[in-house]
C-alpha cells in the first residue's frame, strides 16, 4: 500500500460479509487480500453487492434473476476490487480495466439489453462506488489531508469509469456483431418473435428453428443459480423433454445460466410427468387459456460445483395444445405458436 493511502486499510464491512460471499474468482480475491488485507476486501464485496442491487432497482432490464444476477454482482464487485487496488497502490502497474468486470457482456447481448441501458447501469454503479469511497475517505483520513485526498480519489475514480465505459462499449459492440451473425441468435430472435405474436410466416420460422411448429408442445425452462455453461443446461433440458415423451426438441439459450426448451408431444397428451431422476424444484403455473401441471422431483442433472449458490439445473414446464391465432392485419388463421415459458421462477430446492 503506497504512502498516504494507509487509510484504506481501515475499510471494513458494515454488516456480516465474509470472503466466501465473493462472486469473483478465488485468484482475484486472493490477489486483492495480498494487496490490501481481508477487511478492505470484505468491504469491497459488500459494496459490490450493494451496487448491483441498486443497479437492478434503477435499471430493471438488467434483472435477469438467478445466474444473471450473479454475473452482475461479479462485474460490480470486480470493479470495486479493482478500484480499491488502484487507489491503494497508484505506483503499481495494475491494468486499467479488470477482465472480470466485463464478464456480463455476453449475458447482456444474449438477453437483448440495449447498450444505453448497460451504460446507464455503469453510471449508477459508479455513483454508488464514488459515494462509498468518499464517505470512507471522510471518515478515515486526517482533517489536514482530507480535501487533497478526496480530490485525488475522485479524479482516480472518474478516470477508471471513463476507461471502463470505453472498454464495455467496445466489447459490447463486438459481442453483439458476433451474436447477430450467429445461427443461435437467429433461433433466439425467432423464438422471441413467436412468443410476441410477431411472426406471420410460420413456414420460415419452422425452417429457421428446424422444429415443427404445427404440433402440441411441452415447454421447459432450465436454469442454474450460478453462472453455468450452456451445453450442460441444454443437455438437461433435452433430457427433461425426452423424458416427458417429446419426439423432437428445440432448446435455445436466453441468458447466462438459463435455457428455454420445447418438445413435440401427442396432441391429446396433457402435462406429462417429469422423470424423478432429472431436474430439481419443478413447478408450473397455468397461463390464461392454457393447461399446465407439475410436480416436485428429486435432484439430478448438473454435478454439484463449488462456489456461491446452487448450480444444479432447475426447471419449470407445461404442456400446451397448438394455438390458433389471427395473423395481425390479415384475418388469416395461423397454427403452431410456441407456448410461452412459465412465469415467476421460484428457485426451490
């Protein structure tokens, strides 16, 4: 810790907040503890979580629940830890932007969160972080140096947020270009359009999805409480659907640690039972004019992992007959709409 910044060693969390609550990688936390000590790091974890909660309140589109919240916490905490290290050791060669602070970009792009909302979240988070550091500075720095130190902290934080905003914008645009050009994006956008009744050419949608829309569908959501790779979740969703008797399946990722899936089932089949060896926390809620049923099952699917939260796949599902609706402005009838994914995910164990 550089001379003049010893006051940062006096930072400590206001409530019960230990290192085990950190959303960052163990290597990041260990490096921060080696630089400034455990109490300031716990303070940064607490501030990062508080900033993430404030962002969710003021920028609701970022509230994706489950793993998406954990991704947001990780980014917020990474920014706080990085700012703490930069302030504690101005002479050190710390990178301008921490890599982990940009980890949420893929989730934002996949969930179609506009860049202006992401930049709004950065401003909200920066304001929260600046208040926390300046209040701590006012409390811990001796009066003779207070004005000078507050100006220095303010200048450093503004420089960091400028660099972070530039890095976030550049990486967001790169990720969006990659996503838009991918086949997965086309499938996700087609699914979203179907659920919004914005598709008239069902044949084209069927070809894009590679999935027969002229059937009865059973729909599932599979999610993890912590960030997880898409492939195991997609595999778990496919297993659930085939276990329900689905003859063909459609599974698409819609955010960090969450996938939507559908399967075709016999027309007269009501909500089928989910095999008890697959999934966890099953429930479903009926949507207007549609049948839904569910029961609780045992745990399974993804192996248990270390870290915060519960990474096991959880799911909801419901069975729905084909929906016939009038195509907007055409008075024509169309078939094959997908049932919307069940609402109100409750992470039950």
